[in-house]
């Protein structure tokens, strides 16, 4: 079973003819991710808020109809008869301040839905990039473990031969065997981790991903542009989608205060009525009637059990809450920008340091191997150098992916993350062969 899993993983990640890059995976996620589909539906629902708000300013037309079976007694005589009627009414608001405020709120709510959708799009980019880089990082870590295992196996065979001719002790053999067994255990854990990362990515795209394009060797990471922390923080405080969304929410809350105050004002409507009725009562002096009317209707709220003033207080409290939420969003966006900026800059420094450490670790391994061959180094020195090189290689790969993700997070914090940023990161990957 483990061999089958290994073959499946290998076919997913090393088949060059089917390689998919970050842009391919992102576009698949746009079409298949369930969370983004929910955000899209929420935006469509939010677009109806403007229509619903406008409805309060437009006329209402209604129609009624009735028929009744009547039983009555007139002058000692019983009569059974039907009465029928129908009518229509048109009501056009002339002065309803609440409706006007609600109309403005509907426009704001539609804008809020659009802002939240853009925030969801940014979140999808980050989730896709994170899952994509997690797969690559897991594969790089597995590759490092496999290299370590191969080296440990070679060292084990060499130790066994040296023991046979009496140049090393049995301790050297046991040490090499221990490192080889440890590499075996790490390989099993690495393959399991890789399978989990693949399934996480599959959840976003709705299918098993094709082989993924890897990061080009020797790729150079660029510093943020502009290379100024304060400019990024300022952009985040003003332009991030989370701040924009909270600004609109605060404006809606302010309008709600206004709407509840307007509930104390009178309303004036133009009302047009038309009604027609008829009856088949034999003794009636008329068998039908028609009425038409047009007029103004004034309603003035005087007292509703304290509900109006209670809603005023409620709306005012919610406005204060919304203002506090806006300030919290600004602070969170500023913090996110700082963290992402420092993640990029410190990540680049870490990458440079680890690149140098990888060169040094490789040189150290070569030197220890040579020293072991000439008898100035022991087996454990070679094994330690192999482990150090493997650990450095894994840390370097992770630092590169973390830095790339921090670049996207920085753009998201400033409200500037879009598909062009995906394309920019995608250009750093190996091109898929034709």
C-alpha cells in the first residue's frame, strides 16, 4: 500500500508533461473552491439590497377581490344571495424620510457586498499560494530526506566494509545504521505529510492536482516596491479591503441612527383607490356600486410603547461599536502590513544566509568524507555533516516559500493583491514543457 501511495505522489509531482503552475491552480480554484463560490453568491445577494432600498421610494400597487355567500332576513323573508367586489389601490410615498435613508443604506450594502467579495478573492489567492507552496515545500523536504537516506546508506555500506577489514569499530557501523533507520522513518513521515498537503490543495481546486511546477533553481527574490515600511502601513490603513469594508459598515450604522430618528417624523402618501361591488339581493334598490378616490394620507407617530426611543438608543450604541470595529480594522491592517513587510525583508536575509550555509555545509560534507577516507575523521563526523546539509536544504526551501507568501500577504494588507501578483510569482516557477 505504501508503495502505491509513493507511486501516486511521484506521478502527481514529477510528471513534467502534466505540470500545472500557480496560475493554473488559482484559476481552477476560482471555478471550484466552495468558500469562494459562497462569497460569489453572497455578493449577488448583496446586489439586491440597492433594489430593495429603491423600492421604498416607488409606488405600491395592490389589487383585492372578494366574494361572499350571504344569508339575511328582511320583513320576515329569508334571502340567500352572493356579494362580490374588487378594487385596486395605488400608494405613492411623498414624504417618508425613513425610506429615503433606507435607499441610501441599500446602496451602501451593495457596495459592502462587493468589497467583501474582493476580500474573499484576496483570501483565495493567499489560500491557494499557501497550499501550493506547502506542497512544494513538503516535496523539497522529502527530496532532502531521500538524499540523506541515500548518503546514509552509502556511509553504512562503507562502514561495514571498513569494519570487515578492521579499520573501524562496530560502533561506526551501528552509528551509520542508526542514521539510515532514522532517514527511513523521516521518509515515511515526509510522504505522509506530502499526501496531506496534496489533499489540502485538492480541496481548493475540487480535484486531484496535476504535477506542480517547482521554483526555479537560483531564483532571485526582490525586495518590496516601494521599499518603505511606512508607505505600506499607510496604504494598509487606508486601502485594505478589511478597512474599506468596515468603513462602509460604519456608514451604514450611521445611516441606521438617522433612519431611526426619521421614524419620529410624519409621513405623507398619495393614495388612489378604485372599488366596485355588486350583490344579487332581490329586494335591493341597487345591484352594484363603484367608488373612486384620490387623496393625501398623513400619519404621525405619537407613542409606540417606547419602541422608537429604544431603537434610537440601540442604533447609537451600534454606531459606537462600528466605529470601534473600524479602528480595530485599521490597527489590524497596519500590523499585518508590518508583519508581512518584515517577513519579506527578514526572509530575504534568511535566504541569503541559508544559501551561504548550504554551500558551507556541502563543503563540510566533502571535507569530512575525504578526511574519513584518509583516517583523520570518524564515521560520526560524516553522518553529522550529512544531517546538517539535509537540515540546511530544508530550511532554505521553507525560507524561500515563506518569503514569497509574505510578498503576497504584504500586497493583500495594502488592498492591492490581484491576479497580476499571481502572475508575477508564477514567473519564478519552472515553465511547463510543451
